C-alpha cells in the first residue's frame, strides 16, 4: 500500500475531486486533518463500496412497501367469503372527496377516509353510497376517527336512506398498511366485520385501481393478529347511475357544457329510428317485389328477413292489451286536457278583448250625452 502525505493545497484539490464523485464523503471529517497519512484511492474505494446506487435505494423502498403489505394482508391462498357489488356512485364520491382535499390542502397524494353504505343479505353485499369521515393524525402515524362526526353524518343519511347500513370504510393509498389495521379496529365497534376499500388514485392501469378487503383473525407465531383478505367485487349500476355516468363521461370528453345534451341524445335516437324505418321499408318492398315476381327470389335474403321478424317480440296477451289501452287512454286524456286548457285560454282572451271594446263604446255614448 502506498502511503502519501498531502500538503494543504494538494489536500483541498484532491478532497474536492473526491467529493465531486462521492457526495456522501461530505459527512466525514477530513482524515488528513489529524495528520495521519491517508491512502486516498483505498479510502475512496471503501467509501463508494458502502454507498447505495439509486436503483438499490428504489429497490429497498419497494421491498419495504411489499413487506409492509405482507404484514397486514393474508397469503394469496386465503379467499374471501362474501360477494361484493359496488355501485358507481360510491366510487365517484370517493374520487370527489380525494380531489377536493388535494385541491384544498395542496398535497400531492393526501389520504382520505370515509364510510361505505349499502345493504347485506347473507353473504351478498351491495354498496350504494358513501360519505367522508374526519380523523386526526398523530406524529407516529396513528389515526383516530372522529366518532361524533360519524354519528352526526349517519343520522343525517338515515333520514334520507333508511334502508342503507354502515358496511365498511374506504381510504386512499398504494396498498394496505399497518395504520389501516388501526382504523379497522376502531370501526369494528360499529360493524363487527366491516369491509375495507382501498383506492389508488395514482395508479396507471386500465382496470379500476380499487381493492376490496375483509378482515380475518389469524394465528402467527403463537399470537393472534388481524389481517386483510382480498375480496373480489363486481360493478352494479342502476338506470339513473348509468345516465349520470354517461353524462359525466360526455362532459369530460368534450371539456365543455355548451349545447343541449338532451336534444343531442334525442336527435341521435331519431336518426337511429329513421334509419331503421328506411331499412325495414326496403326489406318490405323487396318481399313484395318477390311475391309479384318482379325480382328473382334470393333464399338467403328471405331467411335473414324471417330471422329478423322472429327476433321482434310479439305480444298478444290480454295483459298486454289491457296495459296498452290504459296507456293510450292516459295519453289521449292528457291531449284532451291540453286542448281544453288551450280553448279556455282562447276564450278568456276573447272575453278580455270584448270587455275592452264594450267599455270604449260605453264611454263614447256617455260623452255624447254630456255634449248634447
């Protein structure tokens, strides 16, 4: 090993060169300040060998996240025991909650917590709605839910949605963490087995970045621990939700609210019905021409026309006739009432005009009588 003794000026140049290549050397004292001969190549090699590359740092971070997830999520062999149907309204409420808090607080990825409302029949769970919850975060990362706020919101929702119960809670983040177990234990006081929905707003995937969990008690190393088990879910939509989601999607794609959406929808339906009418009329004219012998018969076209006719539902039951006639009578009655109302309005206008003209003639007669 070659021992070198470096002067003050040479020491500064060599030290600056080392710091440029190994930034973490700044944390150490200069070895030459103690007057000890230093082998700088060997010293440089030892320092750089202890330093982690950016790839290793990211790998370590990912490993920590995976280990954190493995601590609270059961093994992949465990399967959920319930069936969950998730409605779009709950998802939109969670998204709106996250977006609002992010805009208000200015954070890149804030954590939000809320309650899930729905119905349960046996092992079938259906989540319809949700509302936000208030919580306090301590320095150690522990989260405490404000139960008074929950009771107030629950009473308000109970007045409107009497058939919806508290079924679980939601949060935002990458994966289930130890802090989620703490929140889950608090909410077990409301529901003995609540569901947990985790939404990852920063995920870049074509699928919904949502994971559903239920809790189980498992024995690990002789100790009982609460773990999360992933539960499969499906999307369930009602007619009102489908129309609302479609309306939001149209506004998001266009980026503007100009124009009448209802008129555009009706115009599209009108064009579709008009095209269907023209195609059916064309088929009918072809069948008439074949029947008259004007054009040769094409059996393939005739089979397609027959299959098309068989697809149309033919309702000849008495129940259909009764309902159809009732609907026709209601429509005709509405038209009759509209006509009567219009006639009454016209008669009222005529009486007003007649009264004005009659009053003018009466005033003229009285004036002529006074003059003579």
